[in-house]
């Protein structure tokens, strides 16, 4: 029988790469659409792709759509609402400091998701897994420090860590929703939850902007070309996040997702030809060590 136990790691790596591209695209849109507008882009232009993914899964697998029970909807709402808040906070943090530094603060998420996962889902974190989470997160925090940083940078720290907390609650909520579905296919459970989550988020934010700021909605439509790409990359990344959540604890998935910081560092070194400081090299080593330990622990 095919062993799918390792697939969660592959799904996570694909999702992290896709999210890196989407985050950069959303950051560019913030200048013209504002924080709420750029936040809405990933949902409004993402849900049609999520529905397309669902149609493909139904057509290829032949598995019927699940019938969610009452327990499903609170999990879905937690995942969707926390993700809206997290995305807005993430973009706000990027406005305070550099892209890489903001991502580093947000990536304190694994420690928080381990706690929330244990509390809400009973996801057990073994001693090796806990060590991996702490080591990898310490590496990211070390990389985030910049000599001569401005005194007012504490605001970005608070916003970034808060974004990490919201992402953690979102991950736990979506994993709870996926696990609560009665379906033989984890692919169906993940894709179905993604589609409903994005439809809910798109509906809520569209309604909010229609009431509070219709000019932003008009601006989003005018910027449909870059918005469409951001929406597609967001839906694609989320598809693989959800597949990973269906197979492994949220803490494991979000810890391995720290490779996103390594992707950013690699681009800085190989593409932009920027030197790696000793502090950054130590941080990278810690992240790699934590990721290796995490995979070994599984």
C-alpha cells in the first residue's frame, strides 16, 4: 500500500513557496489598495480558483461532496475569521518594516500553534517535536534582529507577533474543520474546506467594503490583473496548506513552513548578491537543524 505519511512535508514545501510569491505580490498591492483592499484580493480572486480545484477533485476522484455536521461550522468560522485578521496584520507589519523582517516576526507562529493545537484539538507535541519548534523559531528570531534598528520598531514586533497568533488560530481552526468531515478522502476534506472558507471570506470582506469603502472595491477591480495572480497563488498555496493539515498536526506543518524564511534568504544571497551576516548564518543553521529534527521526529 502507498505510504502517504511523508506527503505532508512535500505539501508544506510547495505551499511555503507559493505563499512567498503571494506575499510579495500582496505587499505591492498595499500601496494602491490599502491594507484592507490588499487583504481582500487573496480572498475575492482566490475563491474562484478554489471552486475550480473542488470541481477537479470531484471529477477525478468520484468522491461525493461531504455533508458537514454542526461541529464543522465553528471550526470553519475560526479558520476564516482569524485568517482575515492575520492577513491584515501581516500587511500592516510589512508597512512598518522590511518584508523579510516582518515575515520573521510572523514566523513566531509555530510556538503559538503548538499551544493552540494542544488546547483545541488535543494534538500531541512530542519532546523532539517541541525541541524542533523551539530551535527553528529561535533561528528565525535571531535572523530578525538588525543592528542599529530604529527605536520605534517595537510596534512592528507587536503587530507581527499578533499576526502570527492569528495565523496559528486559523491553522488550528481549519485543521479542526478538515478532521471533523466524514469523508474517505483527505484531499476532498481539504479542498472542500478551502472552497467554503474562501467563499465565506470573500463574502464577508466584499460586504464590509460595500458598506464602508466602495472606492476600494472599485480600485480592486481596476487592479484585476495583479490581483488575479495574487488570488491564484493564494488559493494554490492554501490548497497545499490544507492538504498538509489533513495529514499532520498544525504545529508540524507551520514549523516546516519556516523554510519560507530560507527561501527569502536564498533569493537575497543568490539573486540580489547580498552578503549573509554571521548572525544570519547562525539563524539559518538553527532553522535547518530544527526542520531536520522535526522531519526525523515524524
